[in-house]
C-alpha cells in the first residue's frame, strides 16, 4: 500500500469531482451470449441471469473521476432473501457466487448463514457517507460487498483507487443497477481479488479463486 502526498489539484478534485464517464445506467436487455471472464479486453456492457434466478450478473465500465483509470466491474446483484452464505476454503458447485476474502480490516458483515470478519475499509460508510481515505491513492483490483435496499451486490473490479470506486458507487448507483448504495465494504484487494458467477449463459468472472478463504453465496432452498 502506498501513500502519496496529493497535489493541490488532486485534493480539490476529491472535494469537487466532475461527472463520471460511464456506460448508461439503464442497459437494454441483451441476447443470451457466452460470457468470458471480465477484463478490459471484454468489458462491453452486458447482463445475464444468475443461476437459480436469484438476481442478475452485470458487466459495466466506468472512468475514475479523480485519477482517470478505466475500470471494469463484474457485478452480482442479488435479492437480499434469495441466498444463504458460507465461508469456505474451496469452491463449491452449489454456489451461485464465489468471492475471494482477505483479512486486514476491522469490519464484520452479517449475512444469512455466515459472518464475514476482517473486512474493510468502507468504500461507502453506513448511511451512504463518503469516508476519508487518508490520502490513499493505490490502484488495485477489489472485491466489494454493497447493500442497496433489498439487494446485496458483490462487485469485482479491475485496478481502481478507493476514492474512484467510492464516487462510482455513491454518486452513480444506477451503473450497478441500484437506486442507492447504503454502505459498501472491501472484502478483498490485490491480484487474487476475484469473483466467479454462475449464470444462465455460463461462468462469468474468474474460473477459480486462489485465496485460502472465500465467500460462497448459495440459492436459498
């Protein structure tokens, strides 16, 4: 993790940020396609139904308003009561969502069936508050769990600074098919920060998760 002194222009940008360059918030229904792992070479906007009909899988792109990185996000948008959670050390065929977890934070998230500990930092603090990142400018892949009303979002990104991700989530929730993000927490950062989604059109995201601990979301029976 690297901490850099921000220039006056960058500090000003944290307070007053230009409009986010993004794909349209409302995406038309797309024909069924085979979805490759998300990356900048395959980041055209798309969507599919998650296995079991518990939600939607979405791929979107946006440009960070502060540091300008072009970011690809792979999103699982699920009904809050549509799944149960399990912490495991290996993938499972019954999981609709498999997400990497890494420790290091002080946040605990209670999900139906499991509690994620050691998460953090907040990207959007409880109540939709924009947190202070203390001059953190590092860009890294992230996995984030976000809450939006009756929806839970699991989002994996290509490298992005926390401030850019926070602006996208808080100021442009429609990009992720949400009305408003009430809180969002980083649960993994770095090269192993990946998700794998089972969809009606195949597997979207990384085919495996190489961390020693992962979050499995399974359709409620």
